[in-house]
């Protein structure tokens, strides 16, 4: 969120910042996208003002374009706020987990690169099953209706399971516990 605020200040008062500071901020692809959205919005507003001054027939078109660009800009800022709030600054390094079975053979966890998995309008049952498969724990639903709760969320596969469950519990109607290597959804 600080980067977005800094970008807004840079746009309002560019003379207060060096070219290096601007380049450093815009080296982040997400910040560059926000900057481009803001520039497009400013162009749309300028065209609207010019059309209004000339009394042209395109006034309504420019008004619609400006509204559309404004909505895109606000959506981008809202997404960035959510993204930074979810990711946060508390990235916990993952530790290697070794699981042993009854014959004392060491079973290595599935090796895969750290990835972000996005669930869009996915049922809780699907999300928890993927968590179960990844973290090698069981899943139990104590309420059949909870299986069909639909969510939009992102999952960092390198994050600890406890952290993922805490985040899922932040959703309304979701109550999940981790007990004895079992994910229990009520």
C-alpha cells in the first residue's frame, strides 16, 4: 500500500522525486500497471474536458470511458490492497518436513516449486482436498452444507497449513480446525 501512495505522490508532484526513484518504483510490474491505469484515466479526463469545451457529440462517449477507467483504477487499487494484506510482510520460511510410516521408511513430501494457486468460485470441498493432498493430512466435513461454500482465495503452496487455515477462517460461514493431522470443517 505504501508503494501505491508513493506512486500517487510522484504523479502529483514529480519535481520532488528523481528519475531513479521513479524508475525503481516502476520496476515492479504491478506498480507499472497502476501507473499506466492512472495515465489512461488522466487522458480520458482530459479528452472529456476538451470535448465538453468544444460541445462535441462525443461528450457522452468520453464520460463513459472516464467512468470505465476510473472503475478499473479503483478495482486495481482494491486488488492491490487485498493482495498486500494477504501476502503481508510476514513470509515464514518453509521447513523440510519428513513423514515416517509404520515401517520406519522416510517418505519425502512432494517436491514442487513454490507457487500461488488461485481458487475462483471454488467449493470448500475442492480447496480442502487440494490442501489435504499437498500437506498429507485428512479432511472431515461435519456439516454437508459446508462442502458447497464457494470461495475466491489464493493459496501460497509454501505457506504453513496452519496459516492457510487461519486465513480461510476469515471468511464468513467457514469454520475449520486442524486436529491430529486432520482438517475438520464444520
